[in-house]
């Protein structure tokens, strides 16, 4: 199964924290530009950045992403 970041869920999980605060919580491993694009739904994070994002947000994949089923028909 694949996942896709849900921008609304991501923004909700960030809450009142600024993008800058999330970047700081990530130890600078993600950028404000990354976060902005993920929240807009225009980019998806790499697995490495997803792990960093989840840790910075203290979140699970289920809290910020939706499953995507692929059809090979």
C-alpha cells in the first residue's frame, strides 16, 4: 500500500506552530519550502524526510496521510 500526504491533515497536525518551529524541531533536516509544498499538496516527501517530519510533528503516518491504492489494470 502506498500513502499520500493529506495537506489538510498535515496543517491540522501542525496546529498553531509555525513552519519555522517545525523546521527547528526537525533539526533543519526539512525546510520551510518543503513544508509549504507538502501543505499545498504540490510535493510529497521522500521516505527519509517523511520520517523526520513525523518525528518533528510527533505524529503517525495515519494522522497526516491517506492510503492510495494502485490499479495495474
